[in-house]
């Protein structure tokens, strides 16, 4: 049995919606995913100025991570769907956390389809929040997040099960 931790930070809720899809994917693959949030670093005053809603009180704050995948929400197409994942690598390295890339193999059709706007890359699932945060993750983006969750679980099971 492998325990999967889905670790996230979400200021406005987009990433949290992707978290729920990743969890569904893990569960479809036969696993379980426990959701953790990282501690807030901003003051209540700053959060209020950014119109940030309260954090969920029922999701545990993470203490000791070891295996990670990444998924991303940006405002726009050039906002960092891939570069955010690259930037995350140094943080993972500094904390000694193993990175599991998503890859193309399990979602090639979804990732390369240009018939609709969608986030996501071989680095991990993704969504676009839009300039005002009003856009929500699409069915395609949630499908990719579910596939990533399932594949992450299988990788963890293979190496740590
Ligand atoms: C401090 C800050 C920096 C941001 N930088 C970028 C950015 O460089 N590129 C981009 O596309 N979106 C950027 N955004 C928009 C966020 O990606 C967007 O608010 C986020 O996807 C919303 O996710 P959430 O609802 O889970 O908090 C930024 C937002 C904040 C608050």
C-alpha cells in the first residue's frame, strides 16, 4: 500500500479544484489520496487586500513531504504552465523530494490537441484562471489532472509499494 499526499497551495480555489480531480484519478486507479495544504505565509491584512477567501479549515497542513508531482494554474497561456514546473524543481531538490514527471505517454492526445484552449504539459496538469480569475478548469483539464493522479499513484506503487 502506498500513501499518496496531494499537496497544494491555492489562493482563489482554481488549484484546489484540480486537486479534487487528481484525487479522483488516484481513486479510479485503486489508490487513496490524502490532501494537504502548505501553510499561508501572507498576513491577514495582505490577504484581505488581495481579496483572498479563507483557507479550508478541514485540510491538514503538511509536515514532511517525500514524493511529488506538480500541477499548475496560470492566468494566461504565457503565464508559466511549464516554467512554473521548472522553477519548482529547485524547491523540490532543496527539500530532497523526488519529482515524478507526468510525461506525454498517458495523455498524448489530450495534451497535443489544439482544437480547444487548455493548460497542462508533460510536466503536469494545468489550467488557466484568466486575467480576473473567472475561468474555471475545463473538462479537458480535469481529465488530464485525473490521468496524472492515476499515473502518479501507479509510479509510487511501483517504487514504494
Ligand atoms: C502573486 C501572484 C503572482 C502571479 N503570477 C502569475 C504569473 O506570473 N503568470 C500567470 O499566468 N499568472 C500569475 N498569477 C495568477 C495566478 O496564476 C492565478 O491567480 C492562479 O492560477 C489562481 O489559482 P488559485 O485560484 O488556486 O489561487 C499570479 C497571481 C498572484 C497572486
